[in-house]
């Protein structure tokens, strides 16, 4: 079977339009049917590279483990190579060593990277679920006639009083690198962040893992609550609704709004839903496992927030002493 370049096909098309398809076939020694097909596809052929012979896309690829957020280590590559060697019965194959894996990664433009986020594996048919949720949100926005600042996303972010850096500068050849901490490794708290689709931020809330409120003077602009677990529950959801959500800018003039939550159990409590509906808000629950695709805070806000907190923690440890917790 012969193949022809796009430039050759255009020459045949031009000659065929002037002298007829049969004459073009005789002159260029090709089938008359091919001339007819190329004339019909003239617009598409003009878009191709003159030297291109076929309109083929990229080669089909096997689904990668990295696409499904499954961590791939060098050990996993070694085991896979040895398994393929046994299945394919390759003679004189000496791969599978550490040096071979390094060369394999270099050939395929791969490198060892530190993970930057942890999340659930995407569910089956996640694309359809994502599209259905987007359609539902758009329908709610149009029905309620909402503006961007009336669509709010809220998320809980677990934090720690100890945020030591992973990498540190040290002399070459040093085997042990020590990093000072506050000594509060097991003390955690939760920060509740919320923002609108228009970019406005709601007042944040901090949940401390204790029974009594701190005696220290708390900074203005932050709501603070305490409970035994230091995590979101029904009572904290009601407090957040009253002290943060209802206190947002412009709420008096536009009582209707749409709240986007993840599938946390406290968000789906019947008492919580009734309390939120009573203040004129509608609720949209993001399907489980799709927060990395649909939740604004999870995609764009949480990472910069954690980087800022780490920077503040480093500054505090460097300049303010290390005897007390930040």
C-alpha cells in the first residue's frame, strides 16, 4: 500500500479541479477514487504538514499508575521488570538492578520527586460524576440568580504546631542533620477556610483540641472554638454558620447563597442542613473522592496557605525563641 505526502495530494487536487478526476489519475498514476476523496478532504489536507503522509494522532498509551495517583517507586519498577522478564522469557536480560533503573529513568525523562499532596484514589466514572456535579451547580446558580460572591466553598484543614522542614542545608558528608522543634509533635488543631467564587475570603475559624478556651489574647478577625477532638462536628458547624458564614460581607443585601461542602459526615447531618437552610443558604455536596477536581480550596488555596504557615513557623523558631509553642 502506497502513501503520499500532503503536498502531493494538493497537487493532485489542483490538477483534478482543472482537468477532471480521471485525467488527474492518469497523470499522477493513482486511482480515480483517491482523487475524489482528496478533493472532499482538501480543507483538512491544507492544515497538515506538507511532508506528512497520514493523519495519525499520538500512539495509544497504556494507562499509567501516576495518572491514578498511585505512587511509583524504584522498587516497584524493579519488581515489574523482573515480572515482565519471567512472563516474556527474555534471554540474556540482565536488567532489574539499581543502576539499570537509574538509566531507564534517564532514558524516559523520569526522576524521583517528593510528593506534594495526598488524596483519595479517583472513583469509577469520575468524569461523569464531575460533569453531573458541575451541571447541578450551574443549574442552582441560574435558578437562584446568584453572583460569584454568593457561591461559597468551605473546607477543613488539619494543622500541627510542629512543621519542621524536610530539607536543610548542612556540610557535605554529614551523616546526621538535626532540626529543632517545639516539643508539641502530637498537638494538632484544625483551621476552617472559606472563600467565594469571586475571590473574597470569609473569616477563618480555628478548632483547638482542648476543653477550655485559651487564656491568651486571641488575634482579631479569627473565630476560635474548642472541643475534645479538635475537629469538625455538629456544634462547630452551627457556630461556623453563625459567626463566619452569616457575618460575611454583603450578606444582608443578598441572603440567598450556595454552599459547597465535601462529603464529611458533619456536613451532611440533618440538624446542620436545617440550620443552614434556615439562614437562606442552599447546599451542594461534592461527591466523595472528587475534591481534588471540584473543590476550589483543595485545588488553589490550601497549598499556598500551608506554605505561608510553614514560613511563619520558621520565622518564629528562628527569631522568637523555642521554649513555648507558637
